[in-house]
């Protein structure tokens, strides 16, 4: 059996409406508001409690849950984004130096893992490597998370470089996204065998866009990524 709760008003105690929608409360306010009497003060309290505009309610930050600011002005977010920006700028300066040194850019020749297949005889995966040319670099995806070294593993490694095979019959894939070549991004020892390594075979002139090392641009990007990572975008 279902039971439907009846709304009862906390002001006039009649059913069918709540105190916010109570016509008697509204009439009471209209009659007494502004009077320097107990009724006048009660009217002011009633109005503040039930008729104040939503703008008068305190904002609550969706990230840190504090009141008085939103995610645009959250000091917590600003501080974290600043730390990320520093890390990213450092890593990008390092990458840019390496890129110039080894001559990495569109047209560079790389050896990359193009396919993976299961070998029943050895009961393990085997990999096929192809030669490819760098077609496009997705600069936005190159952050401090693309930096690897022999001991540390970094979260959320993103592929950022599109390579196309030199010999199209070499692989059924037209092209694929790979990580920064090991000469630039480094690698972990355990990756050496078979992971998504790409190696630079011959360089070209590198053409690094100015925005890649622009702190303001990086800060904007880090904020975007932070908001996405924390589900704060709408
Ligand atoms: Zn009522
Ligand atoms: Zn906040």
C-alpha cells in the first residue's frame, strides 16, 4: 500500500502547501514588514528565511566545498594549477632542448611498434616494428606526464606523435599515435622490451611553436586538464 505524505505548512499549519508558498505568511509580511514591533521583526526574519533570492544564498565551491568562492576563483585550485604549470614548463623546456639537439619534428624518421600479435609457440606476445615518418605532433598532449626515466612511472602517459609508415605495405595500420621517442621522453627499463617505444633514427629541423613554452598558455592548459580530471567541467 502506498502512502503519500501530505504537505503541511509550518506557518499556518494547513495542508496542501509549505511555508515557502504560504499565502498567510506572505500576507503577514506585507502587513508587518518595516514595523518596529515584534511582528515587524518576525516579518523580516520570515522574509529572509524563505524569500531571499538564490543570489543571497552562499555559493559553495564545487572543488573544495568552501563557501564564498567558486571554482574560477578557488585558491586551492589556483595553487595546484600553479604547481602543475611549473612542472609542465620545466618538462617542456627539457623536451624542447632535446628536440632541437636530436632534430625532432615533422619528417623525422622513427622506428616504432606497429603491431602486436600472440605467438603460440613461445606463449607470448611478439611485436612488429615499422619505420615511419612523423606526420604530426600534438603539442597540447606533451606535458610533464610524458617524461619517463628508468625508475619512475608516470601516470597518464599520453601518446602525442602521429607517425605514418614509410612503406605502407609494412603494416595494416595507416598510421598510429606513439609516445615521444626515447631520445626525448626517456624510458623505463621494464619498457625496453616491447612496450610502446619509438626510437628516432634520423632527425630533421625541429619547429617548436612558441605557445609550447609560453607560461600563460601552459597555465591555461593545466587548468583545463585539472578541471577535466576532477569532473568540474560542464
Ligand atoms: Zn500556510
Ligand atoms: Zn574552492
